[in-house]
């Protein structure tokens, strides 16, 4: 593993304003994530795990502190640049796959390439390669509504790695799956981390999945603790 840091968080705090009071979700979080590392973020519901993941993925802003991605302070980026980062440098996998039912598996996986302005033939080629990596080429022409839960999540992972982003962020990727299928998805994530050298950050309640990652940290009442 390359020990050069890809993420560096300095005194990151997050608050939400709302009646009747301000809610503090994260407090003075310091964290360094190495390039190529796989990291599991654990914690009870409401501990701030998903909020932290969203800030790593530029989907949300810090209230205080700084998050550096490849040495760039995300606070300094405008909406357009943050959107470009999400498309090209950051892949997302969520508990719910967010696939579009009107399109085939292949077309769903190719979407990030089309958004990035690549031609249809190149997007389809990249999608075929990504589906091969997750062993789903036998379902590429099927509508996603015909796929099993595990197959849909594999398609979502293929979509996330399509443009070979620097980082893959996964929020409860096994949360809707049975134990056997969840274990399969966990092994797939580990193999892709090893094969692609991509940094993986996984939010999970699943101790088996967390145990497959290189390192584990836990959020408790908005504060970060090493495991």
C-alpha cells in the first residue's frame, strides 16, 4: 500500500441548524486516509458516519475545519468543481443501488461516462469492462428490474468504478442483503481494492465487512476513535 495520504481531515466539525436548537453531528475529527487503503467507519445510528462520508464525497460542506483531497482543500472549491470531482475522482455505492429501471444493466453502468462527455461507444466499452470485473457480463442486456439484490449491488459497484476514480465511498453496501450475499459483496470490494489500488472508505454496521478492511475507526457521539 502506498502510504501517501489521499485524504487529510483537520478538526472537522459539522452542525445542523434547526428548531429548537443547533445539533452537533461531528466534533473536531482528525483523520488521515492513505492512498490505496481500505477503511471501515463504524458507529451507531446517528453517530455521524453518513454525514462524514458525504463530506468526503463533496456532497456536503464542513461547518468548521478542513478536508484535503489530494492536497486540495475542498472548502475552496465551487459547486462545478465539486461536481467534476464526484464524476471523475470519486465513486459512490449506497445501500440502495439507485439504478434507473428504464435502462439495461449495461446502460446504467455506462452513465458516468456519458455524464463525463465520453462517446457512446467508449462508454459502453468501459461499462463492459467494469461489468466483467464484477462478474456480471451475463446480465448486461437485462433490465435492472430483473436482477437480484446482489446483482443490482454488483452493477452499482461496476458503475462506481467505471471511470477508475481515485476513491470509492460506500454507505452500508451490504445493508439490504442477506448474510451470504453480503459476504460475497464484501469479498468483491476487497478484490477490487487489491486489483485497482483504489482507496475504499466503507460506512457499515456489518462487523464481518468491517473486518475485511485494512483499518477500522468508530464514531461515537460525533467523535472519532481508532479500533
